[in-house]
């Protein structure tokens, strides 16, 4: 942010764009970690996998919080509502998939 004199949101948007451009051109993914910050490594699948797992774990956590904080209350209020029954089934599948992806060996 300091080097580019851009806001956090602008830097985040720009990095997202760079990731898409890199993927379209067959370049290695841009990853981030606390030790090195952002980097693009030519041949480092362990870094890519670690980054992907961290993403899946973070997204899994957000989905679980959404289910527990919002959807369960909706289901409790209207247990026979076909909408919430479908949403709960689908969100359960998403939650399960993200948990699996975050913990693959």
C-alpha cells in the first residue's frame, strides 16, 4: 500500500486481477504468507497447496459461522419451509467439501 499509494481495497483488487492474468497466461499462482508476503514461485507446489488449504480452511470457517449464526435460526423458526431445507442441505454439502479440501493429505 505504501509503495503504490493505494488503499487496501485497491491493492486487494489489483492482486486479484494479477492472479487472473497470471492464470490465463499459464504463470504460477501468486501466493501470500506471513514470512515472505506475496510471491510468485515457478515450481513450488507445496507452497501453492498450503495457500489453497489455508483458503479452504478460512472459507470453511466462514461457512460454518453463517450456518450456525443465520441459517439454524431460520430453520428453527420455519422447519417446514422448503427453501431453508434446500439451503441447509446445500450448505451442508459445501461445508463438508471445504472441510475435506482443507484437510486432504
